[in-house]
C-alpha cells in the first residue's frame, strides 16, 4: 500500500502540522466528533485523528489516535488513502493526511469528553467543519468510478447506447460527453438522458459550458473541459451542484482548486486509443500529482475496473473513463 505520509511529508513546510485524519465508515455512516471549545477551531465538527508523532507512520498514528479518542480498534492493514490536504488558516498551517477504514472494531465513545456520532455523508455541511475539511466531505459524497459517455454518430445513437449502458448503474454520476455532436444535437441528447435518469439515483453531469445548467437545471452539475476551465477565475456554478474539471498537469490541478471544483480528472495515466499521441503520466507521476492535490482526483486514460485499486492506492478517488461501462452499440 502506498504510504502517502512518506511521499507527501517532503512537501510540507517547516511550520505545517502533520495531522493524521480517519474516515471511519460503518453501515454507510461516518464517525464524526465535535472539537472542544478551547482548542483551535473549537466547537466545530471533525473527523477523528491527531498529530503524527516523530518516528510514526501515518497509519500507526491513526491506530493510536483512534484508540485513545474513541476506543475503536483499527486494523493497520485496513487503512486506505483518501486525500492529502494542505491548508493555511493564517495562524496555523496543517497537512491533513486522510485515510479511511470500514473495519474498525468495537463501540465508539468520546474518551476525551468530546461528543461523537455516526452521520450520513450527505448530511455533512462544509460550514460545520474547519475549512480544510471541505475536500474530505466532497470525497465522501463522490462515487468511486466516474463513467464518461463514449463515441456516438448521432444524438439518437448516443441515447440508445446510454440507455443500454446505464442499466448497470443504480447510483452515482455520469459525464455526458459528446464532442462530435453539434450544439443542438447535444441539447436533444441531454434532454432525453435527463428524462431517463430522473428518479433513478444516477446524476448526469453535462459536459461543456456552465451555461448549460441554465437550460437543464435538473442536471447534477457540469464537467468543464480544460478549454472552458482555464478561462474562469472563480467557481461558475452554485455550491449545490457538482463541478468537475479535466486536468493534465499540476498547474491545471491548482486552477481546478482555485475554481473550488468538487473533483478533477487527471490523465492520461496510461496510453489510450482515444488520444494515441498524448504522452501518458504513468502511475508514479500520477501518484505524485495526486499527493499534492487539494481536490478529489479520478485517474483517466486507459482505465479499466481492474485499475481502481491501483488508483486508490495512489490516493485517487477512483477511476474515470469510457470503456469500463459504455455499450459498443451495434
């Protein structure tokens, strides 16, 4: 398993406090505590964890902190990386090294006098947590895989393939990408797809300009290709819809963070037939870029379902792509 503590500590400033953070999930709910009033960011909710001590790995710190704070026993090998977050509060710099587990044993209790509760991820509100926690909440509310629609010769062909492909999904998000269609045909496709997905639990992310959401308010959000994202200087959509950005470099990831995107896709990780001339990042560089991102990242390019464990071990949210779900048609 990738030890993001080792890989990421090198980019910390001397002033930053390295904090191990645990996302403990049980029956779909996550363990949340309230910070004591007298500490930094007191009174706000938090994910349990604490400072990584000299000589400790982040996993060892989490096992120790969770036992001390809640009495739960966390198997060391059950921890998986979620995201690393660098944040400057002005009076304090922190690096949150976030890991998750679904295998914590025992009954949780607030052993340091803090109140604790098991909450549904969708009920977590950014304003109830320290500012650095926003990407954790985003990650908890995003799916592990991000399907993207593939080639289509017409909007009718695309709709037929979508209907065939979406049968395998009962929740999550889908990026409705169709760069070869004319604008009017894309709008016909979007209207038909949104009608089919209504009430199914599958959210549709439109691909292109944020202005599309004005015409299709029932969409779950919008995914910006880089050509759209680079022209913006602030988040172009409300907080209650999902915003994604396509990225290919560290600079582009920083811009996605400036836009306060809910996620980014990064690639190509591996060589892909859809972009045969584009140099692949490879897993090592992909992991390095993900480790510095303060936004959930999906691996894109040459991705199949079997690549998801490697992507997650690199600190990614999961994989994004076409081939692992899109119907080839007739």
